[in-house]
């Protein structure tokens, strides 16, 4: 079959450990499904700052650009937290999103059965929660002009939030399409009672809505959404929102599932190109000890199969293997009730590989 | 004793009903504590749009300005939701904050014993939660320049977020002082890894911190704060943040207590001037039926006594009366387990008046 090229960015902290397990899964699917993958590793984040003096080296970008998809572990850590802006892992993250045109961040928030007690929410409230936050990722206040200047009242700082109709339309269309394939409910989140960008956003949503008659749209103010996610999480299907609101709400949604260590995410550009990564961070405190849970990264690979390659069978097989291993009671220490019975990162990876 | 002038804004929906009960409490404290209050009613919000063609008439502003404090019920409702901007209740709200210089919004989020089961959080997670969000209220993206223009990619909208050191310093100082009088913990919330205004904010916090050695400060990124509020609400004491983040986080914090119908808030300016209002909205669906719970408004009055007038004894007496009435099992329908035993708005007000 066709050769698919995957750029692999292990990153910092537990990144290399969890990515290694996803690569085992990748190999196994080649054997089982006859796929051919070509992987190329690239430096990114803190390790790239240390080894190359920049969080996003040019050749990393070149490797990503020549690939069909990117698998990312995690980046960042306290080591680089006080660096100047150009030498911080986050700057690499914002840079790669912009450079690769990854304008859409999909953050599914689902509850894993084996983790439903891990949530701080009551189980009856959580019951049935399965939502997807579609976050605009390359616009808004993240990428608008920023400056410092002397004003009347001393030094001042300015951030600019800009959205044009084209940017809003492409993310909103995608959200409508995703909602159409799910339960047909779309909550568009904005602050239209205060922000001009939100009023533009809302106009676009209202203009496109008639093209998706099978999707029921509601407009929700961001403050109200932060409340409703807590009060009735299971009533949401797809939430679409701008970059900054999406940053906050997708993390809130992930945390309320209690399953944050198991959640995958996709950042998509035009066409089928995408970058896939676990929602969790680089967890420097447990790095290198074989304690990390590779499931979120393995599920991110499954998302890549589904969304970029259209390998639905393999995606489903990976997801089923993860479910099977969990059902059999295997747990890494982050999700183990009895920590003394916890298995290691590589053991978890091997079990999933064997179950596919 | 000195005459205190209070501007009373009943507003829309259940506003007039809950404010009427707070006024009964006001009268009772005159009898009991020998205070003299002069109240003047003013039109504001939807009703002002209907009767005067503007949400914030000039004479309302004059009444507020000549008063020592403002008591506000609630404003807004679906009736005015599709009005042009100048004819919307929210525009009045933003206008009154700016005109009266109310730069600080205090949003205490506490759990009422009788309502702890109303939260969607597990009781053991909620246990001990008692936090205060200090939100900057007259700056940031709410009040920066806004515009529409034609760009390269079609129409675009712009919002500008501006903060100067003077604005940041006054709100941060206030938060340090509040934290010093509480449990001595301050979480300053920003997005310093992305926003220039957040970097300025963080610099100010770090510069002021040595002046408040008894307060322990941590910097928390806004996305992380949205998660930590869910994971460990009781570990927060005071949270200080800019306008937009404060809007989102104060509502999230209020909702997780489960007590949103009972929470009071204060918006303060220079000196002791303040506007006090319940956190809940105007609830047009239950307006005029005697179903509204007046407790949040009555507790807002207690906050006014404490913060603007320094009437600590009366404030404490009102709070104790509320607690006593609740302990005795009296409930309005919003908080009643057995709705058939619920009492009305005026009955609740009368019971609290009697208990002072
Ligand atoms: C690290 C930071 C710049 C980033 C963001 O805010 O987008 C992160 O929080 C995320 O959500 O991926
Ligand atoms: C109505 C709206 C403009 C207002 C705000 O965002 O400040 C409200 O949400 C609030 O928090 O008081």
C-alpha cells in the first residue's frame, strides 16, 4: 500500500517514553494491516532549545512539512520556564501551529469507565458525558499584535484580538460537519455582549447554520459555558469557540471527565494534514521512571489513523485493544487504585500491542 | 448617627422582588442599630430602556454618584437580547462600572451547608471551599478599542486588550490586602506564556509581593486555573485576575459551590464606595411569582454594611439571621428539596427580618 510519512516529535519529560509505545503500536499495525509507515524523528521544545538553541528548528519544520501527519509527545518543563520568550517551549508550540496552518484543535472529552470515580464530579452528573471542543488555533489574541509602551498612567501592555470572516468560517464549518456526524448539537461559545470579534463570530455561525439543517445550534456566552460544563456536561455534544476561550474551556472539559491522562487531541490544517498529541503535559516529575501512561498517545495515533489516513479499521482496532487491556484490569500507576499492582509504561504498551 | 445614602436599583425580572426584601432588612437595622439610611430608587437596565430609551439614564448615574453605595437587583432578559448595542442592558452594566470607577469585583464563592448537595461536585471535594475571586472590572479587552474593517480576507473584527501598571497595581494591592485578612494565599491568574498584558500583570504582582510578606503568592495560568478549581477548589483562598478571565473563573467558581443562588458580590471603586448585587441573574422565567430567593441580595446588603459603611455588627447580624432561618429549615423553592413546602420571596424576607 501507499507509504505514509509520519513526523515523530518525542519532546520533553515523559514525551519520549509515551511516544516509544505509540511507535510499537504503529509497527504492529504495519504487520497486521499491511500499512507502510515512514517515521522521521525531529527535535522540538525544551530539548531543541538545549541542543539547537531554538524550540522549533528549521529542519523540524521541514520534516513536519514533508510528512502526512505529526505525532507529538509533550513539551516543556520548569527548566525552561524562566527563559526569554524566544527560548521557551510554548513559543515553539505557537510557532508550529502557525507554520503548519493547524487552525483547528479537536479536544474530545470522554469519560473512561475505569476512571469515572477519578472525576471530582458526581457520577450521576458525569453519566453519558462525551463532548468535543473544537478550538480555533491560529488566530485571535494569541497571534494579534502585542506591544509595550509608555502611556499616561505609566507603562502599558497591549494585546490585540483579530478574527476575519474567512478564519471564522473555516473552523465553524468544520464544527458543523463534526456535529453532523455526532449527535447533531453544536454550542457556539462567544462573548458577543462585549466583544466585536464575538459578534463577527456569531454572525458567521448564524449565516452558515441554514446549510446544516440537521445540526441544532445554540449560542452560549463563555461565562455561562464555564458554568454549564459543570452543571450539565452530558448535554453538550460539540462546542466550537475561538482560541483563548477554547484554551480555557477545553481544559475545564477535560478535567471534569476525570480522564485527563487518557485523552487524545488532534490539531488539523487544510486537507487531511494533522498533528496528534495527548492532552496531558510533559510531567517532568515522573519522567524517565517508566511510570507514564502511554494510552493518551496511543489513542492520539488512533485519531491520526482515522482523521488523516482514513484507516478506520486500524483506528477502531487500537481503541478496542486499549479498552480490552483496561477491562482486564491493567493499570499504570496514574490510574491504578492499588499502586502496588501498577504496571510500567512499556508493559502497558506491550499489552496493547498484543491485544490489537 | 450619620445619614448614609443608598441608591437602589431594582432592575429587571426578579430584581424588584429581591430588592424589596433587602429594603425590609435595611429598615429593620435602622430600628435595631440606630442607623439612618436615605434610599433613592433609580431606573437601570431593561426597564430603563423601555421607559427612558437608554439602559443607563443620566439621572440614574447622578443618583448613584450622590450616594455612598448602590444596591442592585438584577438586569437583563430575553426581551432586550436582540436590541442594538446601545439599547442593551449589558451596555448599561459596563457603562455604570466605568462611570462609577468600580475597578474591583469581589466574588466570594462559599458553600452553604444546606446546599452542599446541590453542587455537582462530590461533597468530599467541596469540603472547606471558601474562596474569593477579585476580578479587575474596568479594563482589559472589555474596554479597549473595538472595530470592524475590511481586510485581505474579508471583513474582520478587532478587540484590544490594554492594561497599564497603575490599573494592575490597584487591583493587585487590593487582592493582597484581602488575602492578608483571610488565609494569606493569593493565586494570580494570567496567561503570561502568551499575552503581553499578562506579562505586565505578572511583573506587577512580583514587584508588590515583597510588601506583603504574610501573603503567599502563586502564579497560575488561566487554563490550569480552570482545571484546578475543579480538582481542588478548597485549596484556593483569593484569586486575582483581569477582567475577561475573572468573568469566566468567577462564574465557574460560583457554580462549583452549588450555591450560586445565594452568593453576594461587591464592585468597589476608590475609597469605600461600592455597588452590591447578587451573583444570580434576573431570572425572567420566574419573575413576579414570589418564587425568587432574596437571600443573595440580603447578603449583598450585609456586604455593603461591612465594606462601605464599616457596620460590622449589623453585617454579622444579617448573616447570622440568614443562617438561623436556613437552619430552621425554611427554603424558597429554588433551594427546597420538598418544593411543596417552599416559602415565598416575602415570607423568606420576613423570617430573616424577624431573626435579626
Ligand atoms: C502552552 C500554551 C501556549 C498552550 C496554549 O495556550 O495554546 C497550551 O495551553 C495548549 O492548550 O496547548
Ligand atoms: C453581562 C456581562 C457584560 C457581564 C460581564 O461580562 O461582565 C456579566 O457576565 C458579569 O459578569 O457581570
